C-alpha cells in the first residue's frame, strides 16, 4: 500500500484505530494495570505505549524531528477512563500533525530513532503495523483472563463456520 495523499491514509488509519478502541472497550476497568507476568506490560502500559509512540515518535519523526518517546508508565495517565482519554488526546494531536503532510513530504525521507532514513509514507505504514501488533496482545491478555473481546469484523470464527456449513 503506497500512500500518495494523506487523506485516504487518515481515513484508513481512523478505521484501524476504531477497531483497536473496540478491543480496548473489552478491557475490564479494574484490570487496566493487570499484567500476565511481572515482566510483561499491563493493558494500561499497552494503551499508553500506543498513545506515546504515535505522538512522540511517529508524530515527531515525520516532521523531521528526533523521537521524543519517553515510555508508557502510569505517570502519563492512570485509571481506565484517564488512560483511554490520554490515548484519544495523543491520537488527535498526531492526526493534526499527519494531516499537514503534503504528497511531497510523504515521498521524502524521515529518520527513524535507529538512525535509518525511511520514506515517510512507509514509516506511517509501519505505524499501522505496530498498532495491529499490539492489538493482538490485547486479545491474548483478554483470553488469559477469560474475557470475551468483540470481534473485529462482525462475526467470530465459530459464527463464520456456522453460517458457512461444512467444507467438503
């Protein structure tokens, strides 16, 4: 997927974020800081990470500035409502930045935190892949807790099987 103009990308990315938010809505508020193991991130850590990486790494680097990402701890937001509001605020700031990118800027290079140049539209595409990666972690965490998550695309696997019948 090549991104030649920012508007179609932002529409697509908005849909990706909407699906991520639907999964986050499945997180029990009292489990926001639950971790599957001491060395793993909590739901809150994952949400704050998505918020901060989007705004302070991707949002800065596409503007030709160095990353200002500084972590994902509860010092940024704590409690379910505050964490989700923080995600929404960082997303709004990021979309404002991304909205200003011209077709020429999308084709130009930006610098990753590792010091590698990458075409800006490819960097934005990597941002989407990054979010989807972490969204998968939410499903695993919810599964460990025995909490059903809303299906992303309407039907569960079982419902698709039921609707389709036998494959013979």
